[in-house]
C-alpha cells in the first residue's frame, strides 16, 4: 500500500509548487492510474514516492513504513520504472540486472528464474550479453521493467511505462500489471494513453498544476461530470475546467 | 551561403563548447567570475607550456645554426613543423568530429547541400588548426625577428602562412577519412572512433614529445645537425623540398621584402586553398553518404539454449559493495573518454617520463646546474622523488574528483534504490583507491627502480605515494560531492570539462611540488619525510573519511538531478 499525505514539493530553482499538498492512497491489489497533462506534477510525485526527491513537507508511507524515517526499508518494497531508460550505456544488460538484484539482495536462483521469465516475455532474453548502449529505446524500457521486477516488489511504480513498447510488449506489461494486482500487490503508474488507463485501472487520479483534481473510479468520474463519455473526453473537460478556475 | 554560415556557427559552438548568448538582464554571479578566471588560468598554463616548448626549440635551433650562417633554416623547420603539427591535430580533430551525434542524421534529412555540410565542418575544424599553426609560427617568427630585425613584412607573411598552412593538411585528413568511412563499416561508430582517435592522439603526442626533447638535446652536436637539419641531404631539406607550401613559406620569410616573396606567398596561398576547394568539390557527396548508417547498433544475440546457459552462469548473487565497485570500474574503463583521460594516466605518465629520460639522459647527466640535484637524489633524495611520483600517478586519474559528476544522469535511479548514499559514494572512493594504489606502486616502483633505491627507501617512497594519493583522492571526492557537474550532454563534459578534475590535478601537482621543496629545503631524512608526507596524510585520510558518508548522504539528498 502506498500512502501520500499532504505532499508539497517546490524545486530549488523555481518559485512554483510542482506538487501542492497532494494526498493519495493506493490500496493493495489495486491498479492505480495517475493522469495529467505535461508538467502537471506526475513525475515529481512518483519521484517523491520513490525517494528520488525529498518533499518539502508531508509524508510518504510504503506498506506502513515511513519513507523519511526508514528510507531503505521503504525503498526495498518498491519496484520503480523511471520515465527515462537512458541508463548505464556501458554496462551489459546482464550486468545491470545482476547489479539491481544484488542491491535488493535477491538470491541466485530467484534472480535467474525471474530474469529468464520477464526478459523472455519482453523478447530481450537473447540480448542479455549485449551492451545497453546498443539497445533501442524500447529495448531499454523493457530492460528497465524487467529489472524493476527482479525483487518481486509489493509496490510497483511505473512512470510512462508504455512509451517505446511494441504492441506485444505493451500487452505483456498490462498482463503483468493485472497479475500483480490479482496477487494483492499495488500497481501505480502514470500515463498519457487514456485507452490504457480506461481499460486497466481500478482507480485513477488526475493531477493538474500540482494538485489533484479528481481521485476515484471511472464510474465516479462520469457521475461527477454528469456525462457518460470516454476517459479522454472527461479528462480534457476536467483539465480545461481546472485551467479556467485558476486563470 | 547562409546555410553554410549557420552550420559553421553551429559546429563551432558544438565542437568548442562555446557559451550561448546571455539572456537579457542575466546577472554575473561570483561563480561565473571564478569559473572564467579558472578557465583563463588554465588556458594560460597550457599556452604557456606549449609556448615555452616551441620557443625553447626555436631558440636552441637558432643559436646552433647562426654561427654557420644557416639561421634561415629555423624558418624552414617552422614551416615543415607547422604543417606536420597541424596535420596531426587536424587529422584527430577531423576524426573525432566526423560524426558529432545524431544531429548529423537530422541534417541529412534537411535541404542542405552536401558541399555546405562538409564545407561547414571543414571550416569549424580549421579554426582550431589555424590557432595552433599561428601560435607555433609566431614563436619562431618572433625569435627570428628579435635576433635578425628583418623587414616588417616578415610578420605579415608569418601570419598568412599560419593561416594557410593548415588548409592542405586538413584537406589531406578528409581525403583519407572520407573514403575510409565509406568502406570500413566498423569505423562508423562513434565509440570506435573515439577510442582509435584517443590512441592515435597519444601516439602523436608522444612522437612530438620525443621529437622536441631529442632535438633540444642534440642541437649542440654538429654531425647530428648536418644530418637532420642543415645539410642539403638533411631530413629537413628533403621534407621542405618535397612539400612546396613549406618551401614557399621559407623563401618568403627569408627575404620578405623581395618581389620573389610576394610571388612565393601568392603561389603558396593558391596551393593551400586548392586543397579544401578540391576536397569540398569532389568529396562532399561521398562524405554525406558516409554519414548514413553511422552509429547503427549491431547486437550480438544468443540462441535459446545459450541464453539459458548465460543466465545460469552470469546471474549470481554477490556482495553489494563489490557490485557497486565493479559497476564503477566498468562504467569508467569502458568509456574511451574516461579511460584515456583517467586511469590510463598510470600507464601514460611513465611512458612520457621514460621518453624524456631516454631523450635527455645525456643532457641531464652533463648539465652542471643539475649536478646538485643528482647529488641529492643519490643521497636519500631518490625516495622523496619516487614517493612524490607515485603520489602524483595515484592521484591524477580523475576517478574520485569526477565520481559524482560522471554518475549525474543515473542519480535519480540510484536514489530510488535501497542504498545509503554514503555507502554508494564509498564504493566510488574504493574505485579511486584501487587505482591510487596501482598508480602509487607504478610511480614509486618504476622511479625507485630507475634510481636504484634500497628496499628501505623503496618502502618509504611507497608509504608517501599511498598516503598522499589516498588523501588527495578523498579530497577530490569531497570536492566533487560538494560541487558536482550535474548537467551535461556529453560524457566528456563530466571529466575533461569538469573544473574539479582541473583543480585536483593542479592541486596534486602543487602538493607534490611543495612537499618535494619542503623535503629538500628542510633536509628531511627519508623516514622523517615518510612520516610527515606518508603517515600523517594517511591519518588525515582516516579522519576525513569518518564524517564523509554522512556529508555525502546529506549533499546527495539535496541534489535535484
């Protein structure tokens, strides 16, 4: 379970709050979609949850563990797919996976089994001995996703995970998300692809200009907006409304 | 023409990392002033070093040739060397900038004529060539001018020659490289090029070093002078007559006010400008074609059984700290820019000193000014020299002082891992210390062997080398933790253009020099020196190491990469 209470974050070189008093709870067994226009604060929020950025105030709890008080314990419960797969071009794919598995303390048998499974699923098992620098954007993304699952985390956070994935891999990713949620684990991901969010998410939140403008199920969103439209239309209306309100 | 000029400006900014226009109303901060001052001092240092070498060579040559009335040969030597020097520098610059990045592929999709593409790149590379050439020619012309008081036109011809001589050299570089890139597929990879360029650059730098050192030491030998410089069958005369631009430059500068000087300069200008014109005219299409498919990745794939066997064999649990150190070593040693400008110094340093020793050995041994130093070295001073040489090699690798900057792109990912920042940074220090130890052993060991040190003196030298290099590595890591270079587009910027590496290298030089001076001035015995400059630095290292992880954790938490 991931709990965010009144998180606020302002970057050092900016006067504007990137995230403003944001509170969310993502329950176990839930696929939670995090939507918002560019620059709304999605990545900042995910970075705060994963400990990459320090919030100015507020608290993050992962499975009840306070991230500020016990950061290493909290981080061990997270698997994170960042929005930028450009990592360690000089390492070989296997070296990168081994490094991540070592950091999370995964045993030899478990890591071999999980890496074989996920890399096969994403079609990169045959390039494990190759240098990451020779990979395409999509292959790097698949490697990052495989690495984020090597320790079988209870909380899986993905920032724009569909970018660069081919249709088969995108399908596999969605299947893994469903499988993990069914196993009682948490899946929290940001996306711009409304169709994916519409079909996949149990609940979703829409963020704009650092503040949550909606948090609930798709049905609740339709009820609150009073129309039975697609998520795409509802999203655009909601974001436009919040833009007008702040103008 | 506008496209050509825009492209040239863009290449110039990219090649030489020139700053863009300041935003209106932007204020100059103390950091900007400090940075500008630092860069200015560094430029002065580099230019001063090169200038001193060029001036010393030309001066020595003038003084050796003047008694026989052959001082004019200094100008021929200048023209030949300016050509060779610019050919070497030009070849390497043209190679390293042949394919800048994927922006080049973007250009291919734009309505840009291949002639503008190659012409702009030629022009941008040429700027650096011209600066090197003018600088070198100025060092000879000014000496000649002071000694001979020639007609002022010589200075004008000198500047013109400096601007013109690099043109055919650079044209020749492209004449070799363009067809080569067209046929050799393995070369069409930026990393391969950087590696080959780095090795070639080192070889050329060592070659020039050997040339200047051996020329300087042998100019007093008339037989050598006749064979290599002054005689009609000398190497210099043959090179000069085989290469007309050098010969015309020599003629024009030897008698600058004569009508023949004007004719020589005109012919030389014509010949020099023909090079780039012909290359751009005939090779532009081939150049544009050779850019297609650059940096295409070829991935080695495993079969199904091979992949399973690979996973079983390679993916095994290991200690986290060792995994972190291995990652550091792999990331540094597999990046050509990092390897050649970092750990490779441990190999390169002894080679340079070895060349200097071989080329100048006789001069050192016979120089009366160095007699006192030699006596000091024979009476215990050898251990001091060996210790300081080891300390410099162990601390000059730029590993620790750029450790955080090099990892800037991965910081968000690393911060998301269940790893304490202190532990992660200590792995970086361990990486630096492994090479510090290796450098110390190489530097102190080789110097000790050359100086025939006793076992006791060798031990003292090693203690000094390890003590100082460990302390300097930790100092470098503190520096980079306090002020890392977080934003960069090219790995080169994290190391070569990182002020921390400059401060660390100059600091190591300064500390080694000051320690040596103090040891000789105070007449310290070997083991007293080992105590003050080996044991005490090790204690300081231990003291500074204690608070470092906490500081690193605090500092990294505050970084918003």
